[in-house]
C-alpha cells in the first residue's frame, strides 16, 4: 500500500534520508524504530507532503504520493501527532470533528458532534470532555483526543508519531492497547514511529530499523529479538556499545 | 586583499539577504491575495478575526486617539499663541488627526495589539505542529489562518480609523472647550467646514493599507517562525518591528500620493 523507493532528503549539509526503501502492505501495522534525529519523522511526513523528498518516490496504492488531488489524498489519512497538536482555540469536540465540520467530508453540526462524542467514548473519554478546551486536559487525555481526531473520519491509513512520548508507563500501555485495538477493528494500515520498545511490541506487525538514513533491518515483530542485526540488537538492549554511536 | 574586500562582501551578503526576504514577503503577499479569491472560504474564522482585530481593539484605539487629540489641541494652542493664531486649533486638530495621526496611531496600536498576537499565536501553532495538523486535515493553513485575518484587517481597520478620528477630534474639542475657552458649537462648525472629502478618503485608505500590513506581518512572521520559545519570541518581535516600520513608510508614500499636488 505504501512504498518508499530510494527516498533521499537533506536539510543543508545534514543528509537525513539516504535512500530509504520500505514497503507497508495494506492492513499491516509497521513500526519504524530508530534513535532521535535519525529521520523517522521526516520519513513519515514525506508521505503526507509535509516534507518534500529531494529524490526518490513514495507510492500509495501504486500512485506517486506527490501527484494528483492532494486534498482527496489526505482525506485517506489520519494522524496522531507527538504532542497532540490539538487546536487550542477550539473545544475538544470541534478538534475531533475538525474534518467533519469543513471541506469535502462536511456534515451537519449535530451529526459531526455526535460522531466526535462517539469517537471520544471509543478512546475512553466521557462526553463531559467534549466541551472542554485542550489546555484543560492532562497529557494522557490530550493523546486520547488526538487519537479520536485521527480516527474521526474513518481513515484507511493512520500514522502515529511517538504516541507514548511524555506519558507514564501505565498510560503508555493504555494508549498502546487502544492503538492496537483501533487499528485492528478498523482494518487500517498503520505506520508508527517510536523509540519506545513497549509500543513496538504492542502495536507492530512488522518493524523497520532506521539508522544512518537507511532501513537497516525490517521483519516481523516476533523475529525482532533474534534478528541478528547489530543495530536492532543494540537498540533493543539500550546498550551504549555497538554500531550505533552513543554520544556521552 | 581579503581585508579590503570583506566589507564589500558583507554588504553584498546583506543586500542579497534583504532582497531574498523581500522576495519571500512578496510571494507570501501574492499567495494570500490569490487564496482570498479561491474557495473554500472560512466564514467563521473571518467573523472571529473581525471581532479580534476590530471590536476588541476599540478600547485601546479610543483611549489612544482621545489623548492624542487632547494633546494636539494643547500644542497647537500653545504654538499658535506665538503668532496670534490660537483660533486655528479646530482646523489643525481636524486635519492633523484625520490626515495623519488617526490612521498612523490606529495602525501602530493595531501593530502592537493585533500583529503581535497573530504572530505569537501562529508561531506557537507552528512550534506545536498545529500547522502540520491542519495540512493533514486537508485544510490549507494560509486559507484558514492568513486569509481571514488579513481580510479582516483590510476591512475593519478603516472603520477603526473612522472611529479613532471622531474620538481624536472630540478629544481636541473637550480640551479646547474645557480648558481653552473655545465655544463648543463654533469649534465643531469650524471642524466640519474645514475637512474635505479627500481628507476622509485618504484617511480610510491609509487605514485599509495599515490593516493589511499589520495582519500580513503577523501571519508572515508566525508562519516563518523558528523553533521553540525563542523562535516564537523572535517572530513576535520581528512582526511588530516590521509592521510599525512598514506602516510609517506606507503612510509617507500615501501622503505623497494623496497630497503632493
């Protein structure tokens, strides 16, 4: 469904992506792991057109992601941002129903609100939260609202950018379980970037290790611990010794 | 040789940097106006921008122009007394406020109040990935954020200038009648007789230009903000500086266009 073919991206002299090749089949949950600053977010944002690759192509359903009707293309996606990226000026329900209140997917206000409340319930939030503003919510609740917004328009593809960053271990576990449940019940294709190994084990069907601008290893999550790849082994163990240079 | 050439190289680099910045601003302005005439239009956001730029600016505009008009009356009376021209206070207050001080003071107050808040808000949205979130939700940030604010600025700031002009003139009237022993009816009659339609048109035109500049600078600096709190701070500071300088420069150019003949 999503295919990266030799994707390169540099910011000035910093060559972040140096020929990424990766295939995510339809309905599969792919988790990209890698250290901070290795280009995981850049890879994810390249699919959505938020970052334009210098060379190489990203295909979605066999079509070049950079061509065609971009609005219609984006309507197929939902995304949970690292910090939630909720709109401060809008109440929670309008954040969740944002796409349903304007544009090609516009619904009557009452219907959009009802869908928003239903999605909030799906992520474990009560209706009372709907009329609050994002700043009035805890970090975990904001993640849930972000998740509700990501699934509000029933997207075919969902991206999760560091879904558990900033959360305590218990809340991380709750969010991981929610993500897994929602991806399975929607039958969506998912792409997650994280360096939280508990997220990887909870969310992934397949794992890809990004380092030095290329995918070092990819395979099923069950084979991750016995991958034989030194990068993956070091990343899982969290060791300072290995091929991944650790700055002390 | 390099020591001789380094100041020239620095000047060249500065010139190129300034031209590049001018080019980026020109492209941003062009894109804003291009988006204004192409759907979708976000009416609710436009309404909110009208309220923020216009209605909620009324108190600061009213107080600023009131005190400016009062001070102007005192200055003209004191200065005019040197050559027995105290009687011209109503006329000079009217022309001073309507032609120059009204639009400039309103423009600068809008730069202080609105430009800064727009820049800080949009820059924070950029830093917290809210602009990226807008894109992923099939909403163009320029259409959703820039167009409503700039359009509101162009439409509502002339109205603020009109209100500011009236309050400024009344500030002069209050001082003249209250402390300088002017006759109230004569003062108002002299003001009305002296002002011409072209004065009012130039005042409102300056208001529209100032409103456009103030809101555009807020959006431009916000959208192009750097990362973190420092990025937001720099964007906010830069937007107010740029708006204030451009408003004064535009005022000079427009005064030349309207009144040079």
